[in-house]
């Protein structure tokens, strides 16, 4: 199930878009939240640990949604970004950030559905081949084929891959 974050300073649009997402893809959605300030979004991202997260980012969010999306991807490679905007000429820089889709406002429901299906497919294929490790500092994607071995010390799990050690708290059952 997907968790969705909408980043748009226009609260009326964000509310309507939230309803549109739930109506179009309801059974596949776990949670939808919207943000109009960067600080609130950053706080939510720090507290949120999931590999099934999609962020709908207005390209002009807080002055520069494109740079913010880039920071999000650097911190958590598992997040899927979909850009939204009503200003096409403002979006020439979106290709500087890895993203799955671009939707023009107002968002057509069939295009939204296509974007969500692509996102679900991408997440499912990514999760099959990687071990997602989430810590307070960042999220990591470790290819399963590169893992040498796992080690557990009480609640601390150590993953050894290609000479690197990654540690996080968890249970083997959760892997």
C-alpha cells in the first residue's frame, strides 16, 4: 500500500487532489497527507520510514520544489517523486532530479492513475532486489546480491556488503 505526500502551497488544490487520489486509487493507498510548508514536510519525512512512499511535488513549492525534491532523493533513495505544476515553462529543470512522472494541473484522473500504477510497479520491482535500511539519518538501498552476511547483536542488525558495514535497529523477521 502506498503512502502519499502532496507538496503544494495551494491548500484548496491539495485538498481536492488528495480526494482525487483516494477516489482514483483508494484500495492501494494507506495514507495521504499534504504540506504547504517545507519545514512541516521535512519533519514528516524524518519521522516517516517506508519504502512505499510517493511525493507529489509542485515544481514551485516554497520557491523551488525541484531543489527540495533533489534533497529528498539524496536522503531517501526509495522515495518516488512525481512533479505537478500548472506552469510548464517553470519546469525545465525537473530532469535534474530522478522522478517518475510529470502531471499538469489540473490533474487528469486517467493520467493520475497511470502515474500511480507506474509508481506501484517501480516500488514493487525495486523492493524485490534490495534490502531497504532506514535509520534516523538516512535510508539506504542495498542490493541483495551484494550482501555478504548479516549479524545481529541484541536489537542491532549489521549488514556487511562489499567491505561496508551498515547498522540499524530491528528484527530479522522484519527484513
